[in-house]
C-alpha cells in the first residue's frame, strides 16, 4: 500500500526527530504548512536540522519553502508535491 503525502511528511519529520504540527493543509492540492520545533535538549544547530529536513523533502519531490526562527517557532515550512 502506498503512503499518502501526509504520511510521507510525518515519516520524514519523525526520522529527523523533531516536534511538528500541521497548521494548514490541502490534501487535494497536496499543499502543507507545518510548524517544526526542536525537542527539549536537542543541541543540534537549527540550520543543520533544516538542511536535513530539506534534503529529505527534496528527495521525495516536494517543494520546500522555509522560514527559520519564525514567530517563536524554530522552522515554518510550506511544502507542496
């Protein structure tokens, strides 16, 4: 059985081990807005985490438009497939 886009996004973000929340989604258009934060105690630089996430999304043929340190959140991402 094939994964949905949302399941693939969740798999990617769980692999990177971050806290995330979908804030705006359109499954029909395959567009997703996601807030991403580091786990408590995660000392990895934000830029490193962002690059890892971006790598996984681009490998999965998603567009990836990010804002770092956005309104108190570590990363604010818009992805589309």
